[in-house]
C-alpha cells in the first residue's frame, strides 16, 4: 500500500518474493521419495514430474533489478529431481531414457547460479557411465544371419564406451591412474584377454585348410617371365621379326587364358609385366595401356584386392581422360568410374566412392532410367553411411523425380507412382533439421545428438534400401552386392545371404524418436503406437534377468517416450497407461523391488562386475567372429578380419574403462599394425571413419597415461584425416574429437 512519507518510524521493507511454491515442490519431491522407497515406481514418477515442472518455472513476482530477468529457482533442486527420474528409468531398464535425465542433471553444474550442484547428485557420473556401457553392450552384437558381420553398430558402441570412460574418470576424480596393481579385470585375467585379442584368425580346421589348399592354383613361380614366354611363342610360330605390338598382343592373350582358368595370381603377374613393357617400349600407345590398366583393376576388384585395384583404375581413368571423345573406346571411363565406386566403397573410402558414382552419372554411364535410379539410391545410401542426411535426401528426391518424369511422359501407364513418397522425401529436410538446443547446449547433449544422428541414419538407410529393392534389373543386384562389401555396413555378409530388407519396425521407432526430440509430440504418437502394436505389445522379459547389467529394451524406451508425448498433449489417461507399462515391468509386474538409491550394493562402486560383463560379452563376440571366418569363401575371407579388429577395438576401450591403459595401448598398437598390413595387401581394411576413431582413441589413451606429446600427435593425425574425408558435422565421432582436441591444445 502507498504510504505518505513522514518523519516517523522507518518505512517497512519491501516484501520478499513469495517462496511458498518452493515448499510445495519440495513436498512433491518427498512424496516421490517415499513412493520410490516403497517400490511404487509409477507413483514416484508422477510426483517427480510434478516437482520438476514447478521447479523449472521462474518466479512470477521476483525481478532482478540488475537486468530485469526473472529469478530462476534452485538449480540444485532441479538437478536433484532430474537425477531421481534417471534412477527410476534406470531401474525400469530404460538406459537411454535414464541417460537423457542424467545428462540434463550433469548440465546443471555449468548452468547453476553459483550453487554446488554436484553435492545434490552423488554418483550421477558413475550411473551415467553405467548406462553408456549398457547401451554399448547392446550395440556390439552380431546381426542375425549376418555370418560374422559386426556391422555399423560398432560406431555407436565405440561412442558409448568413450563416454563411459570420460564419465568414470570424472566420477573417480583420477583420470590418469592406471589400475596396474591387479592382474585381472573383474575376474578375467588380463593375460587371457590379451591372448584372445591376439587370436589367430586364420582357418584352424584341418578340413577347411585342406579344401583351401586343393583350390590353390598352380603358381608359375617368381622367376618366371611372361615376356620371355611370349617371345618364345612367337618364335615357335615362325615369326621372323616380332614387333612390340605383337609381344603385347600375346601377353594379353596369356592373361585372358589365365583369367578364364581362374588362375588370378598368374593373370595378375602377366598384366603387371605387360604394363611395365608398354610403359618402357610403347609409352605413346595410351589406348592399349589404359585398357590394360582397366583389365588389371577389374581382376583385382574381383579377387578382393580393392586398394590395389583403385591404383590401376585411377591410372586408366587418367589415361582415358587424355584420349578425349574422338577415341571409339572413350565410353569406357564411365565403366571405370563405376568400378572405382565399388572398389572405394569396399576399401572404406566413402567420400571417394560417392565422388566416383557422381562422375559415373555425369558421364551418362547409366543405361536408362531404372539404372540411373538405382545409382541415385546407391549414392544416397553411401551418403547415409557418412551421416550426411541432407545429401542423402537430395539423392533420393532426384531418383524419385526421374521416375515421376517417366510416368508423366508415359500416358498409357497407369501407376500409383511415387508422388506421395516424393512429397514425403521433400519434407524430410525440415523434419530432420537438428533442434536448436543441440547447438545451444554444447557437449551437454552429446548423447542425444549422437542418438539422433543414428536414428536419422537408420530411417534413411531403410528407406533407401526399400526403394532400391523395388527396382528390377542386373544393375540393382550389382549395387546391392557392392553395398554388401562395405566393411562397416549392415547389408549382409555374402552374396549367398538373402537381400537385406527394410526394417519397418526400426523406421517407426526411430521416426518417433526424431519427432519426439523436436517437440513434435502429437506427430510422434502414431509412430510409437504403430511400433508397439506391430512389435507385439509385450516387453522382452527374458532380457531382464541381470540387475547388474541393465539391458536395452526398445519397446520400454518407446513406451516411455509415448507416455511423455501423451502427457505433453494433455492426454493424461493414455500417458498413465504407458508409464504404467514401463514401471510395472521394472518390478516384474508388481513384485516389490528396491530403489537404486537405497540399494547401492547392486552396482559396485568400482564397476568391476559390470566391466566383467562387458568384456565377457566382447570376448565371446570375438570368438564368434573368428569362428565365422573358417567357413568363408576366399572372396570374403578379408571381411571377418576387419570385424576381428573392430571387436578388438571395443575390448581396448573396455580396458580403458577399467583404467588398464597400458593393455589398451598395446591393443591399439596391434590394431594399427594389422590395419596397415590389410591395406598393404590390397584388401582395404583402412576405412577412413574407423581409422579416425582409432586415432581418436589412441589420443585418449595417451592423454590418460600422461603422454601429452603422443596424444597431440594422434589428435593432429585424426584432424588431418577428418579434413581429407570431409566428415559431416552430424557424425557422432566429431563432438568427442573436438572435446579431446580442446583438452590437448
């Protein structure tokens, strides 16, 4: 009330802002604690959501006189409730959802108003690390029927293990101490782990070895000269005067005969001698020299020596580029670009593969609309593997526009067409645009950004495969075969496997996730509903048997997000139904459980038992990969070798998680050497993304060991490869690289 000034008593002080609501939210939090202690997880979840909703709103009547902004509520209280919600989802076997709350709680440390938020969240770093480890363990598995192909999921497995290492170091407060005092890791002897990592991946079955020996061709020997052999043949035929052209013609015939007899090593040797002879004696015969380089490149591609094939095909492409359009054989460059695409893709150079396929299309190499469509979808799938959604969508849209143009010109053809699908493709650019908070929150959203990139990749990959398989023709089968040879892909292991099909369930779930992160709650509801309906509607209880290792049940995760989406759009009853399904399953359908905050004994502070579980899983996976190689045909024999190195990489990261940095460094060194030997053998094995990840982890290990110089060298090498490969910003590896570079430089 207004008071007239008077010389009497001092004026009454201005009333303090109303803090009664704080007591209400504190009471709601306490009710949630009581419900959690009584194993009423669903009820506790409701109380915590009420408390969080109130705590995240600013005071209505409190204004800071300095800048006019509303005074925010206690950051420590918000972080505390976020951590408790994470605990509930952790016990409900929803590691992904729990991790989202844990990350938000950890972010409050940098956003708080000078408060010691960490004191309100004991062991949150450790719990978040455990969730990352559970997600890594789920990602690192063999797809059914893939015959030993570990697949692209290793990208996310590596991401989660790196995050677990970082968070476990923060939780212990000792990021440079190596646990060298023990000879075991959670009951597994370190020597045993190292022995398994050094497992000889050559076939050990005597029957298999015998059959392989029986298939070996009769080698002509290192001292044998095809050049001299061709001269002798010409003399035997009575050639009084042999020209260089005659010798080249005979050498070409010999090489062709060896190829027809499937004697590829001998044909390889003959082609090499032919090329050397022509460069010395017939350097101006560019046409025949380019043709010979092309033939050798195709031979090496067929025998799985992709890196060597690239070199010869590049020479051929450059030679034909100098010939020009006047040469009758100038149409071959399109075939060379097509072959280079296949070789670069198999060798792991995704950027180079995309560039070559683009040049193939520019040369008019496609025989018609169907082949051009197949090429555009294949190009989109390669861009998808690079985590470049914008380029992927552009390729898909162009492929569908080609089909639309044909349908419009063909008046007599009545087709349902791809018009509606084309419109949907055009809308994907807006749907997949990253939320603004991803850029605003910095590294605090590292997990959500990585998961979002993986969800978008999954959607686009399945969409592209569905459209590619819809087409018919030999070109389509060739592109699918090329995609199978991608070392870190999920397109099937061999040509004998069934062609990969689009995974509709994954598309529904991932689309719901993408829309949910963009706060498009009403739109994400039908995707989650359809996913849960088609997945069977029942949670996978068989996976919920180990309290120390929370599994990842995608149906539980989907129900949790669907429940929150219903809550956001005001459908309270539907929201309660979904949350009830999630939290009832957390206690086995009503059986009393124990809150994670009350029973810390289930998750040992040292993490040894959990690490043992992860290492046991990876060691068993490594044995499966090695076993799958024994029955592989010769053409695919190098593929499981690359898988062997991927699993070894994950084992090394798991050892870092247990702070066994010396052992991890030794494994990384071995992986580098084996990758170099694979590349030197011409089989590829030097995937740019995997090589960058290896350098990144070598930098991490050296940094943790205190070897700053070695860490900076590895980081600088990774930075150079990132620039050369033009890694898109959406790739999950980049935020982790930037974090390491920021700490080292």
